[in-house]
């Protein structure tokens, strides 16, 4: 992953599985976040996923009831 990009740590649930080459859609408390194109993804645990887009590195903490198996 590129360490010069900004890093965002967010909590939410996936609307669709994260797919390299497509945008990620994440439901957060404030609404839905659509990211730029996903370049890479790594499942850290059942409740955490790291992924990188063109612009940002993310650490997603899955909301309760939504497991990373949806990835």
C-alpha cells in the first residue's frame, strides 16, 4: 500500500463486497460513502478490512452484525 496517501479509519457496513477495480460502497452513520476505484484489499480479521483506493488508504471496522465474510 502507498504510505503517502491519507489514511481514514471508518466504521460501517458494506453495501456490496469490496472488489478491486471498482468503487467501494460503505454505509456509515452519516450516510453512504462511495470511494474512488479500489486498488488493493486485505482482510485483517472478521471485523476489519484494509483497502486502498486511488486517493486514500482505509481501515474499515465492520459494524455489528456485518462480518468481513461479505468481502
